[in-house]
């Protein structure tokens, strides 16, 4: 589906001239996009996101989508009358709950995103960490309470993704993985995305969130940060609350081998394209 270009031919040419160097920079590189559960709640935003992924792929980029689905899981558990509790931001996941989590993440949400991308002219393929033993998980044991079937990536085998990428296919990944014990584990989508991006040697990992990026004490967007800056900003109280685990996940992804990680607002129109294909970007870029 294409939109009618806006502006005069000269304005359109100026946009292309600005975008072209960036398109060349990312040509044939891998961009992993973590697509959050809150951003997925709005169908118009979801369709716009799908359109952006198709445009990236058509311009020579290899996008990989990793999605969450916390709100959707919560809604399904409530519908089924299953009580759900959290500890340190992670859902306590018993055997009954993990079956619902897998059904929602690897089933309905995954196929909905695949459907949106395909409807916009792309060719998406839905996978989860179990497929081709892509992600081996281990049980999270360092939490204050037993989280049940909550895992973290222990090993990533990118063989399946390497077969898919570069063939005009867009992988859409659900953060469900198998453990060495044969159990199914619910993996935090941010951590899952970081592990995937590291294994693929991604040029960028984009975290689509509900905030513009990392803000300074005057609530202004900080455009670029290095790992040492993050530690300083946590220490002086600039980075607080829910942003701390986000930036810690960014550091984890950089340690896995990702070149740069960006936190940006997933509900802003065409946020991914603005970040990758314009001079000013859209969020906070974090590098080593």
C-alpha cells in the first residue's frame, strides 16, 4: 500500500537527498526492532509500523522484529480467570500461565504483526525462540521470589535467521524459548531482542517505547550517550525508575556486540524511519 507523496517535487527531492546517505549506510545491514506491547495496542500505529518495516526491507535493510505483549497477556489471563502477579517487573509464570503466554505471544500477537506486514506488501515470517533451537533459555534464579517459567537467553543459534535474512523476508520473533530441561520459558522481550541483535551483529537495535528516549533533568531529550554517561546519569539521579532497566538492557545489547542501541517513542509517526533515515534522528542513541 503506498501513500501519495506530499509536498512539491523540490521538497520531495530534498527529503530523498537527506535520506540517501543514511540508506547507503544501512544497506544490507541488520536492524533489530523491539516492538512493545503498549505500542501494539493501536491498530493505526501497528499498520504504520508495518509499512515502515516493508519500506526498510525494500530499501536494502534487513529488519528483524522482536515483539512483546504484556498488556495482551494480562487481558487474556483476566479473561480466563487466571491470577497474575509481578515481581521486580517480571511476571510470575506458573505452568498454567506459561501456556497462555505462549499462546498469546507466539500465536495471536505474532500472527497479527505478520498479517499487518504482509498486508502492506511485505513478506513476514512468524517465529519464536523455539524454532530451530534459535534461543536456549535458562531459568531466572536471581530474583527475590521464584518466578516460575521465566527465562533469560543462555545461547542463541542464528542459523534459522541467517537462512531467512536477505531473501526479502521479515522475521517476526516472539520471546518464547526452550530450556535445556525441555521446559518452555517466557523471556523478557527487551533481553531477548538484545541477545538476538548481538548474535546477528546488528548495526542498530531500536527499542520502541512509550517515551521519546532518555531525558535530562529539564525533561529534554538527550540525543547521544555512551555507556559511561549512563552510569553517571543513574548515579546522579537523572535516569530513574523504569528507564534504569531499559538502559541496562541497552548496555547488555552493546556487550553482546550490537553497534548502537536507540530508545525512541514507538507511537510517534514513522519513528523508525525518522531515526534511521534523517540527520536529526528520533530518540537517544547509545554506543560503547
